[in-house]
């Protein structure tokens, strides 16, 4: 559950950062890859975008660097593996790594 809950908190922070500081450029970038995108005006609107696409847009507009995005995409895969019933087993070191990546790349740089 730590993997899932820490992921949710990190995405919430990124949503807030985008809305507070990058909303216009985020909407323009979203429209450039999806003509049907309706402009977001708040965190709920940004949350309409799937998390993988959201991370891609964050990198495209400079909120995240490419390597940060790549590591966060790995974190998304782990979160999905931990958040749905399956045979995946995750030990404490994998969870600690996941949380460390989030701390260093989301929680610390985007303190809100």
C-alpha cells in the first residue's frame, strides 16, 4: 500500500504544480497530441488525462526532465502492479527505492 499511496501523493503534487504554474502551456501541449483535449482549469481537469500521458506532457513542457519522467514511468508500473490483484511480489527494498525516487524527484523539488 505504501507504493500506491506514495504514488497518489506524488501525482497530486504534480497536478497542483501544473495548474499553479504551467496550465496554459500544458493545455496547448495536450491539444498538440490530442485534438479532442478540453482545456483543464483545475486539478480535476488535469486528472482527466491518464497518468502515463500526463508524465509525457510534464516532460514535454519542462516540468520534468526526460530521465525523471522515465523513472516515474517505472514507478507508475510498480504502482499498477501493487494496486491490482496479481502474482507480483515486492519486497521492502523495491518499495524503499520507489519512495526514494518520488522523494528526490517530486516531493523535494516541488514542495507545495
